[in-house]
């Protein structure tokens, strides 16, 4: 006996599955942006502070 999700219910089932997939994809990308951005920004501020301090010592 063969079972399939064809017809209108199959279309709804596939739409719900794809909707859940894309919602999860957007969610993980938002979380990656929120948690990974400080990992790059904080060291960049350290480098910027060091460059500005070196420039201030050079002009003084």
C-alpha cells in the first residue's frame, strides 16, 4: 500500500515544512549576528585604541 502527501493537504504540509525551515534559518542567522558581532567589534576597538594612543604619543 502506497502512502503519499499529494493533493491539497500535501501542498499545505510542504508549505508548513518550508515555512518552519525558513523561520529557523532566519532565527539562527539573527542569533549568529547578535552573538558573533561583539567577538569582532571588541578586539577592533582594542586595535583602534592602540593606534590612537601611538598616534597621540607621536604628535606629543
